[in-house]
């Protein structure tokens, strides 16, 4: 009986994971995709989708939670091992943007179905780390701002959300957005433009080299 229960739980979790993966793809393709469309695309009956998610808003909320977790992981990986605040900020923004770019249409959709407060709450772990990084940079004089670190972190969030919308609306080319986002965040934090561009170039090259090395090691 226990084995059957474990098997059923495993199948249910696999179905849930598949529904989420398919839902993300369908919603990025068609932001108005219905629960019926998602069920058909996932190869399950409508009742199965509703068994995991009571409504469309709950499904989107779960996707947003997954995106927030991915953003937190990217933010941590980007700043890991970097002592200098400005470089750490540049690398964390570049790392976050790679994840955010995948979810940028979802973010726009979520703002229609999930409250802004709800999105902010999901980003609390990222913001807390950002505040500590900004506070250190302000204390060391690397960053200059009339705002306290806690308020500056909110400004950075809004800049990123605004740039996601700008990319969605075709105002900023997607392949230039990561670099533009990092430079904009740095200059908004009081880093001189020339230095900001140099830091972002360095961070981009370093992260590209690291990713290439990781792929090579994985293939071996």
C-alpha cells in the first residue's frame, strides 16, 4: 500500500511539473491561454489541471514563485566570490537578467493577475541580499545616492521591471538588454558611466568564460 501511495505521489508530482512547464510555454506564446488550452497542450484532462491549481491565477502565481526562486539563485551565483561591491552588483544584474529575460512576458502577465505587492513579497530574499550589498557599497563610497540602501533596492527593482516591459514593447533589443540593465543600475547607484561600462564589459567576459568552461567540463 505504501509503495502504491509513493507511486501515485510520484505520478502526481510529475503531472504537476509537466503542467507548470507546459503552462509557462503556452503563456509565453499566448498570454491569454486558458486552463483548457494548457490541459490540452500538457496532454491531460482539464480536471487534472484543476486538481493541482484551483484557478488560472493560482497557476500563474505558482509560476511566478518558481521564477522568483530562479532569480534568487541567479542573484546569489552572480555575486558569489566577488568582494568589490560595484563588480558584484554588475555580475548579479547580468545573472538575474538571464533568468528574467526568460520570464519577462510572464512578469507582464503576472502584473495583471498577481498583485504588485505579491510579486514584491516573492522577491524579498533577493531584495534583502541587494540591500546588504548596496549598504556596503554606500559605506565604502563605491556607491553614491541620496537614498538609503533599502529604498535604492526598490528603485533597482522598478528599473528592471521597466526594462522588461521596454523589451516586451520592442523599445530595447533583447540581445542588448542585459548589458543596458547592468549599466543603468550601476549609474543609478552613482557609479560613473565610463566605469560602469568597463565593469559590465569585464563581468560579461568573465561570466562568458566561466560558462564556457563549465559547459566544456560537463561535456567531458
